[in-house]
């Protein structure tokens, strides 16, 4: 009976985790996010923010030690300004970012520093079980701010009268 118990324990400890890992390793990740035009050049989304269809975004993964690019995947935003990018493999040894590539609007084409990339965790080794990963929204700055931006910023208590 002791040998049977030993076999059951070894099976439980070695084989079951390998089967579970192999099952999840084949499931791709889906990275989702949106791209906007910062109409008032204030550095964040407001009531007058417009989301940008046909903007290009890239998922970039780099080795944690060397920072060498190990994976890229491009996506284009839909009519609502949001994108979905499929990443086929676990990127646990990398750090990955969604990065702005190209605006679809010549009047709003300067990437907003600090809002031009969003870190995305693409591993299952962290307790997250869902295959969908959400990136923070990223934005371009409008070349010429809207005429009503002072009222907008006042509403957010950014500027005084």
C-alpha cells in the first residue's frame, strides 16, 4: 500500500501541474486598450476627449535583463478608438508595453509623453486567470487646443478664473 500512496503523491506533485501548465500555455492573451486625442493638451482624458479610430498601436516585449526586443504585435483601433491585440505566448521573462505608433489624425499626432505607452503583464505566473489584459488608455496631443479648453480645465479645478 505504501508504494501505491507514493505513486499517487508523485503523480499529484509532478504530472498534474505539468498538465495544467500545458493547458494554459496554449491559450493566447488578448490585450485591450483605447487611444484618444487630448483636445486640450492637458495630459489626461476630459469631457471633450475624442477617441481615435484607425490609430496604430504596437505591443512590444523586451527581455528583462538585456532590454532586447523579443516580441512585437501591431494592432489598429476600431471605430470606437479601441484595439485588441492577440499575444500567442506567455511573456513571463519579458516586460511588455502597449506603445503608440501612428495617429490617424494629422491635427492630433504628437504622442503625449507619459501617456504614450502602457505596461501590460503577459504571464499566468501571477495569479491572474483571465486571458484578457487591459492596458491604460494612451493619447496624442492636439496641435491646437480647442477654444473652450479654459472652461473645461476650470471645471476640473485645474485653473482659476
